[in-house]
């Protein structure tokens, strides 16, 4: 088995069609970006859009075409420039300096994409991709889809620093939502559960495997996510100023980063002096909360799931609510069978109002640390660095977000971020 | 139940005798320190010995005497100066500035200890300590014992910055050890195990409870700890220079901190130029490894368990050895019934050679993150801050060390430190 | 008088012609840059080329057009985005985040330039610019010329982070130089000297004025700059490893930044492992020193003036050579009457070999701190922030460099940078 | 000539009497400190009192006894531990870790002092100190006096972190002062002035020499220092919130360090929540300003000179007052002939009310950078590191403070600190 593994084809698509579909989605998402938009790196964990486009391409060259007899890279420098973190592949551009690469140009990166696309399809058509190569092709497709979400996350972070509030994609306001009612709870029965992906289930990452037994302690899980409206109550009740609600590191983060609301939120016309004249949302009342979104700056909407909260905030909220976060095992056991909803819609790029017994829209922090499943073994070779080497000091998120490409919001998928991260579309669901 | 809880007396000792025994051990350990030695704080996570002595005393005043009707503190400022992190108690001296407090003097802190000792014994004798107060008294005794180990750890860290290599306690070299043979492995059977402490088992901390079921995946655990001699093989095989052995954060730590050996180790006469003339161990051969210990600087001993390694190093070693770290559940299930050995001996303060089917000597990093057990609830009141608020981004250690007071090295005890920590007496045991 | 002041026209050019000449030079220099090249900010003190182009334009709008009755800015947000540091003008984009502005686009910034050019010319033609406005127009032209040099400096810094060694402008190697002979010295006579610019001398910055008397102590000054060849001797003699040659802060900088050669220098094939395959200069011998230049990476040339050395390095070199740096007063008194040479040639952008009794090619560190001349007064209004508020903890450089636009390399000009700066084209001349 | 030089004896005292007088003053100042007080280092630029006592002793051993034939140090490790920054002498304890040395003990350092005292006196009596040795003895005495002031400054900084407001020396409040009247101004005539110390004038440091000519531009200097009362007006007029008053680096410091008053000031009962119950000055009205002093925390006194202001604050105040700081040359020319007042009184350790035409009480920031005088040459040998290597990015202070030992407050003395420093007793005098 491999870092990403599949034994049956995920659909009736040919490998080449599948590959090209993924590649086209990246191009569609990037097509709204100017050349300028694709260059900056707004913080070390984020990357330029041009880099995402080149790196995903390099991945196919390195891992798929690199296995094709006689293949010679037309751009050997790109291996250095666009390797992300694979130590086994060799040295690479330092991560904090990805935003300093202006040559090759965006157009040349586009050419690189086209050239690799053609070479991959040609190799597939010629039958020059061996079985391991096909596995790595599928891994590469999933990898590129992950980078589609990262590219949008990173872009949102970048745009949020522009005081003119750029719009990635315009969108009409949703019709007025009926605020969701009381939280409903679903029992999670005590006993042994089967957790994780099976090789026969279609593609899964190495960190979702092997499927194994876990003892569930029994409890209840909420049937919907926590909303913006509920989060405002937490804020109104002093949530950000009561140390007893917080983990010790969380309270330190509140003070270090001056958190008083979710990421990208701003109260209008209170701290507004450091803005250009045309920046604040027109027609917004004084004191109202707005959030910067990929649709521009907009008033926050009570019925939507709260997002851009850190693990620390999610944990504090749960304590305030007299509840806790679910473990990833409870989550997986409870949500299996629920609907997948609110995956990436390129015309929207923002979650819809919460709904019952469904996952998607926002990633959900769990109480679980990111650790290997019993029997997990780091593979030989560079692909072995895909997931395993990050298994310390990160927290598991489950589900998927409104930026997650279709097919990734599955019940065994394990996403992970450090506890203080807020730039992913991260929300929460309660347990007790 | 409470942060620390006990339903049956731990022994036939009276509460007052038990209390005074613990207090006297602290005084014995501090009696070898000069006034000067008790003042500095060598890094933020460490504390001055004077502070440890005062803080543990304050704990009894705050939590036990604070419940005695009519008790008035003779030193209200001490509540500010010697509170560690209890937000519910009020403001306190900033942690990084504990080493800047020179008044009250060390002698006044001694007086404070004596006064509180007398007040506690008087309250006990007079029957003025209620049931909850007795629970908190027991918690305070355990708390003070934890600080006995911390005080020695912190002192070692402090002394290690003195180029004259101070000796805390002199000790003859052990007789020549026979190096331990091949590692033996014990099977850990797949299935449900009961993990954690029961209220009826004697004292336990809140984080050891409640006792609950866990599914063990099955595997093997080594019957002894990894030795200094084995660690030298890891070093000789390039252990500190091969990124493929390391977690991503671990490799970053290797580079950031220039790790090339366990903490406190030094290769003699290689980087020796920045030392005073009298510092290096006399009679040590060029190129030999020495370690700074509480018995002064001494050559490392192959048969001893390796210690002062971080979680990252333990994890890398295990990968190099083709093994892994055990989970805390495997550890607890496997070691129950094994001997407890090598607890704090004030005349030694250093581990003995490893032995089979025993715990103690060095703490053992596990593969488990520090998380609450199912059903763990943070208590009301300041005592609720004891353990729960640290349950993020720390790693579980099990067992106990040669600095751990007698009675603490038990099979359910959960110690925890951040992954990069090296100043505790931390070693490892393999699993596979 | 004003921050920049002139009482007689600098030439027979009309104001509009003068203005458009300056503006066209900026456009010429930028014309070799791709859109991508104009976006990143490679460090906080540097700025994106797009920002330089917009900021210089904003300066004319704010200070010249802002005085024209009825003028309304078509882009009020630009005042926020492209103000550099004028507190009196209002809030502005944080300096470290200039590289995060991707909208307005580079093309829109070009349009902004064209619109402001037309508005300025129209206002001049209509006689709508008052006398103060004409002074500020001249200040704006000089300001834009300063930014031409900054834009090239910043670009060089940016490109130096690209492992593919981009070329800003291609250039053939110079014909073989005859290495300059022994240093010649010119006496500087003891006594009173007149220092600084007079209002009647043509344009000068406020910090060059008022002209005033200084007592010169008497000494000698070298008739040429220190060369690359001489600097190699300093390096060969352990210049970077002998603390006795260095100021205390300088020695700390050597250790903090691992300096062992001037900025942008690299010894080929010694630390070459972290580079992409196509990066190193072809045909360069192992162990040879190359420097990254605006003409790409090239072997260093002995006859050229050394550049990209910090004040600390210049000071250490002088001490090693048994000499010292001249004060800015000695420098000005001695060099008055010497040739100005080696100003900005857009087809070259790199200094020529040193020559006798001439200034230009590289800026020359002096022994003088950047302080106000006697009688200097900070002006009222935002233009008063031009130079005065930087008069602490910076060091005076005199002369001009191969990136300095024609007309700026004058004997009274006072450039200034912090002591550790190396990204300007900074060299030195000895005194004794 | 030497780093510190003298050609005629400063008084009729014998060398041994002079030496012992200085040594006894250090012991007197230290005699009020507990052992505990002598250990901590409260910030990197400060040092423990025990270190000051040992370092000054080491200086005599290294530079004076080191020249005595046959002298062998009884404590060779002390050379490593108590060398401050003399690179030529060899490696030394890292400066930020001076507070981690608890052995040798304070008593052993006292013994070291006594032993070196005896050895020096014996060598003097035996005629074993050569002429250069006598020069270095005088330098050592002046060096120790500088450390007397540093020890008190550092102690004040240390004690200020203790929320119980320790008292170094008790003192009654001064009788009510009459506030000083309007500022008087003294003309400083334009023309050549002789600046600096002459070898025939008694002891001076190398940085005061050689005496040389300077052209004074002409101006006026205030006949007294700026008072606390005047500083309150600056604060009331928004002095700390108006960027137009500040140097650019100064304004950055205001924001980085949250400066809103001089160092050690606190407004009572406004931010008082983070203090222990016994800390605030009894009998102080709400909202009143107090300052931490070596006499404990006390209300500020309007007639005293303001102190613990940085260069940036002094400069901003001068700009606010429509004035400027004097250059060190104006200062020296104007104050020559004025009284020296308010030197170190061990029973007081705090400045008296300002007085006319006098220097002392507080150091006075000047407009001058710390640069070598014309003809200054760094000496050979370790003593050459005394002053010269700090001649960059520091600012000249003139005069002396209430912590400056008698004899040091002279008209040619050049003190220096970085612009943001506030822990010395630094005030200001205006010029215009």
C-alpha cells in the first residue's frame, strides 16, 4: 500500500480524464486571479498561487513521469523551486521565500502545466505508466485537490491584508435564513467501533489507514455545527475574557494575538481609523460585525456555521457551552451515513447556512491529536513523507469545507492543523 | 471527586505525620543549596529553588488553611508572589520574572514554611480541617513531591550553566556494569483493557481518572529501557543528521538547537575553548563523551538508561531501530505488575543501570498526546486548574525517574511535557 | 526654505520638461520588469517596484496637485496605500505589508502615473502651481530620482533570492583592467571650512543646509576608493575573524549574520549543495568568488570598488589598513572640485573600475553620524518629515553610486543608512 | 598615553590609600544588600551586584597584578567568569548568563576582594608596580567607580520588578520645594572652542582626549535642567501621542514599549489590579504619579530634574518646547566653570531639586553621537577595548547623576548609552 492508495477505480472515468478534470479545476480557480495576485506569500504557512500551480505540476513530474523510462525534465531547476518539503528529493527553495520567485513567470508556469499535462496523457495513452505510477497519479490528483483548497485559503489570507477588500468572486446575499433551533443530540453508543479506511473503499490517504478497532466510551454528538449566532452569544458572555474557559496555551494565544472574535471579523467604525476611505462596507451600521470573505467584506450571517476559529477557541466555546469537542472516533462513528453537503462551488466559495445531519461547509475541530493509527508505517521513498512526518502537535479536523473539492469530504478523511491556526475554514460541532 | 482524590488513607500514618514527612524531604533536598543557589531562574519553564519552597507552602495555605474558619494569612503579599498559574486565585508575579524576587529572603521563606507547617498541624490536631480540606491536604503533599523533582531538574539546568561544573551531591562511580544484552520483547494482547486509576486505589490525580476501557491493537513492548550504549550507536549511525528518521518538527528542532547528542552531553576537548581552565573533567580522554549530572560532570555510562532526550529524539531513535514508541495504554497494560525501581535517593540523584521488567530511573516518552480520559471534567474552583488546562500539545511520559519521590512511580501516573523538552530526566522504551 | 529648496532653475528646461524627463526614466527602468517582478517586498526596508512607481506618483498628487484649487483625487484609496511614512498625511498601509498589495494592478498603477503626469502638466501649463508648489515639484523630482536608485537596490535584493540568478540587464564583461597602484593621499588642511549647501547653489535637500562653518582637524584622504582586490587581501588576512579589528556591535553583526565576505558574494562549489542544477555560473572555477549583480552572477573584478559592505565592515577594514574613515566634513572639503563619474547608466547598472580624484560608482561610508547641521529646523507640514525625523542612529554616506541618477552625485549630498545595511551600493575611501 | 591616563597625582593620597578608598565605597554600597539581592541579572545590559564586585576585582588582578613578576592567580577560573568584554583576554561567561552563577558564593567573592586588596597593597608597598601598572591602577579605580553607579542602576532595575517595592536606603521626604521659575538661557558664542581633556589635567578616559578645536555655531543653553513639573506639562499636552514631535525611531519605540511616562513612573490605582495587596504607596491619592526609587516607591516631586527618560523622549520634549538638545561641545563650552553638585551620597541615592548653573543630579542627553575625537587611536592591548569599540550608535550624555561617585562629574566626561535606554539616571537640558 502507498501514501495514497486505491485498488478499484474511483469512477468509470479513464485515468487521463480524471487527471485532466482535476487539472482543469485548478486552472478555473486560478483564472480569476491576476498575475499580481499569484505572486505574494502572505505568511510562512501560506504559499503563492503561482507556487501552488507549479508545485502540483512538479508533483506529477517527480512521482509519475519520473518513473517513465527515458523521461527527461525540460526544466530541472523547477525541481528545486517547487519541491515543498520532500527531503528525499533534495534541496529546495526555503519555504518562507516562496513569494520572492518572480521568474519563471506566471505564463511560463502555465506552459509548464500544459507541457506536463500533455506528457502525462501521452504516457498514459502509451501504457508507459506502471501500476505504482497509476497509484501515484491518483495520489497526485488528490494532492492537487488539497492544493485547490489551500490556494483559496491562502488567497483569502492575502486579500485580507488589502484595505480595499478585494472580491475573489462576487455573490448575491443569500435569502434571509431562519435561524436554526435548539441543538439536537445523537447518542454514540459505547463499544467497539471500526475506524478508518479500507483498501477496498476507493482512494484514501495513508493516514486514514489501516482500518482498526477503537473502543468508544459512549456519549452524544450534536446533529449540526455551531453557528455564527451562537458564537456571538459566547462573545457577549465574555468568552474572550474569561481565563477559566480556556486551555492554558489558548489563553496565552488570546493575549498574544488580541483575539476577540473569529478570524477575518471586524466591528465596523470602532477601530476604523486605520483604513482608506473606500474600504469599509457601505451601508453597514456602526458597531456591526463584518467578515472578510472571498466574496468581499460582508456582514456576518447568524445562520451560517462559525469559521476561522482556532482549536483553542473551539475548545473554549465547548467548555462555555457545558459540552466538549468530539473525538475523531466518535465523530466518524456518528456521522457515517450522514449527508455530505456544501463542497466547493467555485461560484460561491463560502459556506451555506448549517443543516442537520450533514458534514461539510466548515472543517470541524475534534478533541483528537493527530497521531498514527495502529499499524501505520511510514513508507520507503519520498512519497512516505506525505503525511506521516507531521504527526506531532497538530489537531484533527474532520469533514470538509466550502473550499473542499468534491469527493474529499468523506467520513474517514483526517485533516490537521496546529492549535492556533485560523486561516483554514475551521468551525466546530459539540459533543457531551 | 477532586483534582487529587483519595478515599482510603495511603498508609497508617496520621495526616500530620504524612504532611511533615513530605515537608521534611523538601527541606533535606534544599539543605545542600546555598542561599545563592536558590535565587536564579535559568529559563522560563524552570523556577528558583526558593520559589519552589515558597510556592508549595502557599499551596497549603491557599487550599487547606484558606478553608479553616478565622484563618488570616500573615503574609498577604505571598499570595501574589508564589501563586504559579491559578487564574481563579488572582493576579501573580509573571512567570519569567520569578528569578527577580530577592525579598522575601531565603531565611524568611524558611520561616514561612515553618509557620505554615505549625498552622496546618494545629488545624489538623484541632479537627479544623474538613473532609474536602483533607483531600486538598493530600493533593498538596503530592503537589509538593512533584515540586521536589522539579526543584532538582531546575537546579541541574541552572548548575549546567556554571562552567565550573558544581556538584549537588558527590557520589562514587558505580562498579563496572555488565552491558545489557539484546532487547527482549513482551507481547501486548489485542483487546479491551482497563486503563486509569480507580477512586478506591489510593491517591491519584484527576488526569489519571476515570478508569475506562481502551481497545489495544496488539503488539510487543521492550522489557527494558534504551541505554546510553545503544544511543551512541544511533549517533554513530548518523542519527542526528538523517532527516528521514525525524518528524518534520523534530528535524526543525535538530537544526534550530544544533542537537547532536542528549542534553547535558559534551565531547571533551573538541569544542573546549570557551571554558575556564578548571572546568573539564580531569582524567577524561580527548573525544570522550561526558554528561553534566547532579554529581558533577562525569563520563557517560553505557549501561545506564539514556536520558535528557526530547520526544522528537525518542521518536527518531525508535524509527531508526525499526520500532516505535508504545502508546500510554500499551505501556500501562504491559507494565502493570512490573517492579518499581530507582526512585529518588537523595544520596544519589542519578539513575542506575537499566534492569528488566521494571519502571523508574527515567521517564519514558510514549506515542500518546496528553488528552483527557473519557468522562474527565474540569472541576469547579482553583484546584480544577491543576492538570486539565494543560491538555494540548504535550506528550505523555510514563513511569518515573531517579528524581521522582517514592510513591509517585505508579502504573497509572501521567506525566507530560512539550515535545522539545529535554531538562526532565526523560528516556524511552521501544514497542513494535 | 523648504525640505528641498531651489531658488534658481537647475537648467534651461521648463518645469514640465524636467518633470517628464524624471518620470520617463522611472518608466524606462521599470520597463525591463515583468508584472511579477514588481510585486514582492523582499525585506521590510525594501519595497516592491510597483509601490515605488505608485508612491512617487502619489507624492506629486499629495504635495503638488493637492495645492491646486479644485483638484480632486480620482483614487482616494491610493493615499492610504502609497503614503510611505508621512504621519501628518494620515494612516497608511503598514510598511512590512507593501508586498501584499496586488490590487490595484501594475497596469492600473501605470494608468495612475499617466493620469497624474497629465494633471501636473496641465496645472503647470495653466499656471495653477504656486511658488511653493513649484518648490515641491522640484522636491518631487528629486524624490522620484532617489526612488529610482531604491527601486534598483530593492530589485537586486529581490532577484538575489532567486536561485536561477535573474539578469536585470545583460552586459558584456569589461576589458581587462589594470589593477590600480598604491593608494595616494591628499592632505586636508587644519582650519575652518564651509560645509553644506547654499540656497543659491541649485536644488539641495533640507539636510544639506544651512551652509555653516566646521573646524577640520587636518589629515589625509585617499584619492581613490578601496577595491575588490584590496578587500580580498583583508579577507585573506583573517579580516572577518579577528575581533580586535571590529567595533563591538560590528563583531556582534559578523557573528549574527555569518558575514565572511561582502553582500551578494559567494564562493563557488563550496557551499553549492543547496542550489538548483542550473544556478551556478558556468565556466566559473571551483573556489572562485562570484557576486550577484544586476547583470546576473559574475566573477568579482579586482579593479572595481568593493561594494555592499556595511559601515561595520568599512570601519574594520580601515582599522586593518592602519587608517580610518573620513568624516563627512573632511570628505566634502577634500572632494570639492573632483570629478563626478559613474552615475546611473541604465545599460550598465554596475560600477566601473575605480579612478583617481573622482566620486561616484559606490557610496562611501564616513565616520560621521547622521545629525542635523547647526540651524536645521524641521519644517511645518508633511514635507517636514522628509529627512529630519531619521536623524538618529544612522551613518552618513557621501558621493553616489552606479545606480544614482545623474545630478545627484554632488559634494554636499548626505545619504544615510543604519550601520549594518548592505543592500545599497556602499563602499569606502580611507583617511588617516 | 593610555585608555585612562594621568600624569600628576589626583591628590595627596598615596596610591594605596586612593585604591582602598574606592574599594571601601563599593563595599559600603554592597553592605545594604542581602546575599539574595546580589545574584539576579534583571536584563542583559544589567549585571548582578556580586558580578560587579568580582569583575572590578578581576580588573585589578588582570591589569595590575598581571604585571607583577611572579604573580599567580589563586582563582584562574575567575578570569573566565568575571571578564566583561575583553576579547584579547580570552573567552568568558556569556553576558546574558551572568545571573546564573551562584558559585563562587557571595562570601567567596568577598574573600577574593580582600585577597586582591592585600596583594595590590603589598605590591605597591614593595614597589613592584611599574609606571604603566600605576596608570592601570588609576584606570582600575575609575573603572570601579563607574561600576558603583552601574551597580546602583542595575539594582534599581532589579528591585523595580519586585511588587513589594523594596527600599535600598530609607530617606525622609525633602522639605517642600519652591518650584523653579522660568528657564534662563546663557549665550554660547560662535567661534572656535577647545574641547576635551588634556593629559596635564588629572585623570581622564581615552575617549575624552585629545583636546582639540571645534567650531561652535553659536546659540543659547538653559541654565538648569528640565524638571518633573515641566515633564508633566509635556505629558498633559499629549507629548506621548503626537508623532510629529518624535524622531521616527523614537515614535516606533513609544509604540513598541507603550511609553506614556518616564521610566519607573506609575499612575496609582488605575492599572493597579496586577499588584499584591501591600504594594501601592500608602496614603497616595488615586491617579497620582509615583516613581520607584532607591528609597522605595514615592510620589514624584515637581522641582526635581526629570530622569529615566530615553534620548528619544528627551529629543521629543525639546521639540515640543520649541528648543533642541545641546551638542556635547556647546555643553562643555557653556558649563565649564559651573558648579558640580549632587554627586553620589550613599545616604540618599536620589537627585535633589534642580539648581542654576550646576551640573550633576541627572545625566544630560546631548544631540551628539558617540564618536572618537580627532586623533583618537585605539590602544594596543586589552585596555584598548575600554571605550573605543563602543563608538557607534550610542548617544553622548554629559554631567553626572546622584549615583555618580564624587570626582566623576567633570566637564569633559563622556558617558554614552543607546537611544532607547532608560535605566540610567538620564535627564536633559535644553538649548536653542
